[in-house]
C-alpha cells in the first residue's frame, strides 16, 4: 500500500513539473564556438531528459562490461559453495544412517568444493571416525582446534579420541584447556570434575563445582547435594589422618545434604565421640526417615559408648518404630536381639521375612539356631539357604556393585551415582533357578531337632539274597549231536537265537525271572533230543562267552536249564560254585541327569578368588572404546 501511494505521488509531481515547464515562455539559446542553437524551454527540458537517460544507459553498459570478470568469479564461487553445502548436508545425513562409503565420498566433495567451511572439516572428521581411521580423524580435529571459530569443537573431538585411545594424560590436558577457553562448557566441566574425583583431589573438585554454579550449569539444589557428596568423600579419606578437617567437612556436608547416609553416619560418630548423644541421634533419625540403612542402625545403636546389649536393643526398637514394617528396621532389630541373647525377639522380627529370605536373613537365622539351641544341622541348612537366597541391597551405580559408598561411579564418572538398592542380578525373572533345593536343607528345616538313636550292629548288616544254584563244572563232555530230527533241531536253534545276549538288554533281565520250572519236560524226551538240546545250549554258551558280560543275569539266561525230573525235586547245593554266581548288586541304569550334591556345610568355591575393588576394572581396555566406561577408575588407580 505504501508503494502504491508513493508511486501515485511521484506521478503527480512529474505531471505538475511538466505542466510548469510547458507554461514557461521564452527561448533558450545555446552557443558553442560558431554554432548557435535556439529553442523553447519545453523542448530544451525534453532534450535534457533524453541526454540524461542516454548517459545513464551508456554508463550502465560500460560498468557492466567492467564488472563482468568479477561477476563471473563470484558466480563460480557461489556455485562451488552451493555444491559444498549440498555435499555437507548429504554427508551428515549419510553419517546419520551409517553409510560409510557415501559419507566418505561426500566428505571428499565437501573438502574439494568448500575447504574453508568448518562444517566440511567436521564432516571429514566424523566420516573418518565412522570409517575407523583414527589418525585421519585426529588430523581433522587438530585442524579444527587451530581455527578460532572451531577451536572448542576440535578440542572436544581430540578429547574423545584420547578417551578411545585410553590416553588419560592427554584427555586431562585437553579438558583443562577447554574449560579455560569456555568455563560454561558442560562436557569439559564434567570431565575435569570426574578426573579430579578419581585422583581424590577434593579441593579441585569443589572449585570446579563452584564454577559450574556460577556459570549456570547446575541449580542451587543440585549444587548443595553434590557439594555435600564431595565433602563427605573428603571427610572419609581424612578420618584417620586429620580428624579436625574431617569433622569440619562432614558437619558442613550434613547441613547441605542431611539425608546422605555416609555423611549422617560419620557425623553421628563424631558427635558420639564428643558426647553429644542427642545431637547424634537427631542426625541419624533425620537420615533414617528418608533412607533406612544398616550403617545408620549401627551408628544409632552405638551412639552412646559403654551401653549394654539390652540398652542397644531398646534404642534400636525406638529407631525401628519410626519406620514400621521396613526390612532394614527388622534386620537391625534382629541383630540387636541376637547380641542381647533375646532369641525369641529376634525370631519375631525375622518371622515376616522367612518365607522369602535374603542372604542376611538366612545368615541371621543360622546364627540364631547355633547360638540358641546349638543345632549345627539347622545352622548349616540356613547357611546353604543363604547361598541360594536373593541378594540384599547394596551400593550400586551403573551396574557396578560396591561393598562401600563411593562419591563417583567408576564406570561413567557420574557424581553421586551410587544408590542403596538391590543389584540387577538378584531381581526376579521368569527363568527357574539354576541350583535346585537341597533335600538336606528341606529335611533339616522341616524336622524337629535331631535326637541320638543307638542302633545295633546286626540291624546294619545287609541281607543278601540266596544265590541261584549253578551248573556243575565237572560234568563229562556231551557227545556229538546226531543228524536226526532236523525239524526239532531247527526249532531249538530258533529258540536259542531268541535268547542271544546281544538282543537281550542287561537292565531288562533279572536273575529271579529265569526259573528251572519254566522248562517243560515234554519239550525234550528222547536221549537224542536231550543231547541236541545240550549241544545247542553249549553253542549258546560259546556265543555268550564271546559277547561282553555286563551282568550275571544275562549269563545265567544263556546257560542250558537243568534236566527237569517228573517230580521236580529240590536241587542240592553244588560242590563247586562259579565266580559269576556270587551275589552281586542288581544293575541300575545311569540317570540322564546327574545332580550335583555337595556337603551340607560346603558353601561352595569362589572361582574368581579375592578381588580388590580399588583396582577392579569393568571390561578390558579394548572393550571401552567410544565411551567413558572404566576411564575414571583407571585414571584414579
């Protein structure tokens, strides 16, 4: 709208000017040497306008010709820049979806078309990282660190490469330089804070924390909590070396973070030594209401030196009443009751936890059984149950389990990372337990206390079954078989083949299944038939002797049955007895799964051996490329 109004105003002014020139009278005379020109004012004004327009047109043509080379250079540069931007954009997209070859090709194009563009250097460095070429990536980041506009980005890349190469010294120097260049850099401040905590440089860590607060990286609440953590760590380190500084630090830490368990326990210990019992009890109670912990219960029980076990039990009952039904309160109450020999009170405290006990519950029950009744059997049963029981809560951070509190995580270097919770390995899952319940444990826990029973030696002797009568070894050799009655001989051979030991499984034949009375007298009547049967039986004996003899029952089945009499008299005791006829235990098949049975008092073998968590590392250095896993723990070694 403004342009339309301006255009109309200009047209009106031009028309008014033209009308004014047209109304002017007189002539205009131009003299140049011998030339003389005379014209009117309107014609002169029109001619002057034409001359001006022609001059402007001529000037534009000349200036365009003069500026043509510069315009060509600028246009060519713009085209190269556009190609470089296109290559950078598509190269970053290729890095995003993991196409190494495409990212490298776009990086080469971007470096060729836009070598001075900082994004081209970034694309080149990231494509080298994606391709696994660390030397090329370091050269690219070093080139970025030399430029003022990309210096911080280059330092960040060099820091990551130093971490991947496990070069702690270079990483510390790069982070220190980055935090000097930009105090508000989050990654640099966190890295320097983690490094100083790993080296136990608590004063330097506190200085970095204060600079983070002034730079606005953390809020006031987080600053109070983290400062309390650092002061507690310094107090724990100086507890045995400089108790004055340790006391001052932990008292400031309790003011900043009153719910921090290590700070409250240590502060209560210092107050108890200074005979400030009520103040120490208030510190423990404030932390207990937020996070019940065994260290707090122990500090509360021994807050007054020289108290008896019953007095400590009364004090623990007061503390447990502040968080009724909590597991830590019940365990602390049971511990104090056992120390005071109040075993009934200890059993009442552990009664709600027996159905699904943890390791501490099972060990406390074992101690009660051993101390109250002297029942070592039940104590061993509870000890075995403790081996298979769930883990109790522990100090855990990023999957790392520690037996003591630490200010930073050894895996990621995160400050105030340890929490009192159950480890991930002890959480319930849908898979069954790998260790089956022990029959000894179930029997000992279900049965009453054992009594001594005197058993006579006669009752302990096993009763052996009477051996079956064997054939005589001193019989005369049988005559050669006759060729009469081939049909009956064939039938006997078929019967003998049916009783081959190769076809009969040793586990399916028992000695009691073969009886002499099962052979009918009508099957062999003539002497010739008797001789043929004996020869066939002898042939079977030869085949059986060639085959393996796993059990006695198969050999007895292969031997010929004795000649039955019509009245079936009782067989007399043989003079000679074969060695294989002696009584042997029946064959029992080998089970498919052999259970692992340990002694009741065997807690198992620690295959890993003793380990020191101060020098423990998570994974190998090769497995930590690309992250901060285990970096601070190795640096602070």
